[in-house]
């Protein structure tokens, strides 16, 4: 066995192990979110569950957008050639602090509009207080990304589980002292968010993130921001594909219908667990590898990853028919059909995960964003056409179509890029 072959096998084994660990972490986090949803749905009803769903998405979205994608850029730069630059880490810290301040200001400015469109039953003071979630969620996401870029997968996995798990006891404490409804939910999210963001900062300090700092660099900040903006555009478009139906459904059909659809969506997203774990591990791995090696790995993994999620589809579809009404009650019977439809769209999610990791990890976040952008066009068009008449089922059909279109385009772009970076065959000399 050659040395090169041996190294490849060791790297593959380590990659599988890291992906397995991340899969456990993602599964644990989803289990906690599902338990929270179950408790809120049973205790407070579908309407409060719908409001909880929006508060998990919108503050996070505000933070990452107005920080110009600092989390996604942090993972890339800490895993790449600039990782030893003593100016990098302080520059990232300044950028995330500035982004958090800007995002919080934007949330506060938009609070009246958010209440009018999406949170009519939520007191204004509570919605203003929820702005703190913008800061805690951004810091936690950034901490996870830094751990990911520095190959601290244990720390990153710990934060993935911790940011969800820490909310649960805070929410239960709120209910225990008589703070119910959406007030109890916000209390739990704020307490858990503060604990999670503090844990993220402690982990970074433990890893030596604050050692050897020099003055932050404006030039480096510009590079990070440019990459982050391009990369975050893809993430934002991916989120639009994933969550725009939540916003439109909540605005047009109300929080109760949204609560039912959120249950369907969360169950269907079990399909994302292996895909998300694979993407999480491959992104920094591709960033460290040569263009040729990354291309070979991507081509090798694309069909395998797709096969895993395709095989999961019928199993989860059958499970949804029995488990959703059993766990959540008859009020959530309407979640079964949307869940099955969404599972069809996520059947090839494994291929999308590998393709997205390859495009971003090899410095092509713009190409990834193009793929996501086409899916957004499909999402917006079909959401507008289908949600008014078909509500949750229409939202599921729109998202399914967008998932399939996006995966097809990302896979095609990856195949094109890997073909360009493939090493030309050495001609055989005539004897």
C-alpha cells in the first residue's frame, strides 16, 4: 500500500467519524427542538407554537444577514491559508461585535412592522425584549463556526446541542413559576440563548482564540466581509427556500396553521440530519484540500450521499402517518400530508449537502448562491400561487419543488467545477 493511499484511507476514516459525531449532535439538537415543540404545542397550543417557530428563525436571520456572513467566513478563513495570521482572530471578533450591534438596531427598528405582520398577539415590550435573541444567536452561531474552522468538532458539536438543550430547562422553569404562553417561551429562549453564547465564548477562549492577537486589519476585514457576503447570500437563499413558507403561511393563514405546518416541517427535516452532518464536516475539509483532491472527493461522495437520503424517504413517510397524531394529538393530524410531501423534496438532500460544501469550501460561494437563487425564485412563485388556496399543503408543494430544483442545479455546477479542476491524463509514450 502506498503512503498516499494510506493517508487517503485515514482521512476518509476520520471524515466518517467526524460526520458520525456531528450526526449525533444534530440529531440530539433536533430531538430537543422536537421536545420543546411538543411541550409548547401540548401546553400552549398551535398558535404559540407558531410564534415560537418564527422566533427561532427571524432573530437568527437578522443577525447573520447584518453581520455580512461573519460566521460562514470565519469557518473558511480559520480553516484556510490565513489561519496563522495573528490579525485574523481579532478582526473576526470586531466584525461579529459590530454585526451584532447593527443587527440589534435593525430588529428594534422593525419591531412595529413585525408585530403588525406576524406577531399580533405578542405584546410590544416582549417583542422588543426578544431583540436580545439576535445577539445571543449570532454569537453562538459564530462560536460554532470558529470551532468548525479550527477543527474543534467536539466543541462545535457541543454548541450545536447546547444551544437547543439549554432552552429547555429555562422554559420549564418559566412554566413552573407561572409564566405561560408566549411569555414563557421568550423567557426560556432568552435564558438558554445567554447560556449558550457564554458557553461559546468560553470554548473559544479554551481553544486559545484570544492568544497572540495583533491589531485588527481593515484589509483583512474587507476580505472576510466580501467572502462572508457572498457565502451568506447562499445561506440566506437556502434559508428562504427552507423558511419563507413559514413567514408567508403565518402572515396569510395565522399562527395556528403555521404551528401545524411547523410540526410537519420539523419531522421532514429528520432527512436533513445525515446531509447536514456531512456538509458540516466536508466544508472545512474541502477548504484545506487541493482543488484536485476536493473535486475527486466530491464526485465520489455525491451519489453515496444521495443514496442515503433516498433510502430514508419511505421509512420516514410511513412513520409520519402514525407518529405525528400520536405525539402531538388530533389537532396536528393535518401535519401528516405536508410532511410526506416535504420528504419527497428532501429525498436527494444528501447530494445538495456535498455540492454546497464543495462549492463554498473551494472558494466559490457565489456559484453556491446562484444555485440557491434559482430555488428561491421557485419558492416565491409557488408560495404566492399555492398558499392562499391550499395553506399548509400548498406550502409543502412549493418547498418540495424548490428543494428538487436547487439540488439539481447545485449538483450540475459541482460536476462542471470538478471537471475543470481534474488533472489531465498523462499521455502514454509509445514504445
